[in-house]
């Protein structure tokens, strides 16, 4: 089992745990706690299991943490489905709604 290298050392283990308690996003809090567990010397497998993820997912989150800090542990917005109507069609529908029957 290879070790995960956490390059960021700007927050201590206790500061990470405090940030996890402070965040309203439960998924982000689990990710922060997993990082804290790894820094505390726990195995990668134990940290991943305690945070409801597998080791590969933990490795991916460590890479994002190393790159972006705590902000990297939050879910990024997803693009969503593309609109079915073009901009011109949407403006035409808006005109219909404003005119009313």
C-alpha cells in the first residue's frame, strides 16, 4: 500500500478538524476529516473507509487538496443539461408570456 503525499501543510490536523466542524457541506467535511486522518498517520484504507469512500477516491481528493486547498474539497458546479431552446426561441416564448392570451 503506497502512502499518500499531502504537500499542503498550511493547516494543522486540529485546524482541519475545526474546519470540518465549521462547514455546512457534509461531503466536504468528510473529505477534510479523511485528509486529517491521513496527516495523523492513519492508513489510507482506514481514512477512506471512515469517510465513506474508497482509496482511489481519497487519492483523487488529496490531489485536489494539494492543488486548491480546502476549496478543492468542495463539489464543483456541474454544467447541467443544455437548454432545448436557442436564445432567440427563449426570447420569443418570453414575449408570448408577457402578451398573455
